[in-house]
């Protein structure tokens, strides 16, 4: 089932639950309801919103992620469902006991997939791939040559211009990238928990103050899809380009409705992330890097979806 992403942004919205429905009451607007089981991500971007405790309890029980944003509209925190996977203990032990060779091979696969996706973004935006596809084929176990960083040095100036610098505190395209990465990271964290994995125990990322190291690992090959989306917004002369504009945030949240290829099958992006997380759990329990499945395309255009491509 394709779950919905709902953003609450109208000032003064009240949220409650009635008969398994999320009830949304907004000043001077009709009351709206959404079935709780249809929710995948609930983003509350209204500092004056009020809600009952049942809202969070029912959303989490249904497997949805709840994201609370700060004054800058960027996610300040999130709540994840804690219901255990049927093989939770087995998967936790497999994750804890995963040896360095397996973790290095998994990181190799993640970095290579990211580089291939970055090459696709450049081609999709009318440029050459800056050698990123070839670079992906050279990534070794654990990426000891740091080809991920070498790829970034080629990629960002090609995508956004020679003067562009990736700066997490900047207000230009960087702000949109930050928002896009944050919401996809939340989806990765949710999918990992649902797959019975510990989101803080990464295969590569190991910052002791980061509770979502594994989500950051899984996020890497999905980042270029955010880049593709942000580039499209920046190139659209009529599109607002700041997070204060609700339509900009809505355009970025709509990324979850895009369709991508994984293992030669088409998946809505949110479900694709779930498949990717489940495959990572399988790779860890089976000690088999080849079990990992990662995105093989950028979002597919409507004409390919209509004629059944993939």
C-alpha cells in the first residue's frame, strides 16, 4: 500500500483521532480526516498546532513516522514506531556481530550506488556524467580511496555551477537539500526499525552522538534523488525557492510519490526505501552483500510508467 505523506502547516491547526481517523481542524477551513493506516509520514510544521496524545500513539502504532520541525522548517526531531519485527533479536545480533569485511563490502555497495545515481542526475540535467559512472566501478571494499569525496568534488560544481559549495547553513539550494535529505533520512530510519535493525548502529557511520548512523548509511544512494528534485525547483523560473513557502516544502515532500527501480522492479520511493532496508537486514543476517538492493534509477517519467517500463 502506498502510504501518504501529510504536512500540517496551517497556523493554529488542531489534530485529534476519532474512529481510526486523523482529524485535522484548521481555522476557517473545513474539517478533514485521513485514515490512520494510510499514513506513512506526518510532518507537523506549525508551532501553534495542538494535538491529543492519541494522535502520536495511533500514528506510531500504525507504523507512521512523526516529524516535528523547528522555526526554520527543518526537522527538529522525529518519533519512530517501536513495535518489534518478528525476528528482532536475531537481526539485532546479526547487526552487532557483523564483521568488518561485511561492513566494508556493504559500504562499497552504498558508495558505488550513490556515484551511479549522481551520474544519472548529471545526465538527466543535460550534462555529461563527469566520469562518475566509471568512478563507481572503481570503488573498493570500504572505499579506502575515498572515491565518494572525489565524486562530490566533480558532482556539485557540475550540477549547480562552479561557485556552488555544499554548505549546511546556507539559504540557497542548500536549504532545500537539507530539508529533502532530512525527510528521506526519517523515512530510512523508519524503514530500518520496521526491518528489525538498530538505527544507531551503522555499517560505516560511527559518530557516537548520532542516533541514526545506519539511516545515514542507507540514505547515501537516495540523496541524488533529492538533488534531482532540488535542481528541478531551482531551474523552474516560477517556483518559489525558499522553505518559508509551503509550496516548496510540498514539492519536496512529493518526492515520496515518485517511482524508482530496485532490482528491475518499479516501486514508489517510500516503498522502495522499505525494500532497501529489508534487503540490508537480509544482507546482515545472511552475511551476504549481494542481498542488498539499492535504487537503480532516478524517478521514472510518467510516459514510462504508463507503458509499463521496468
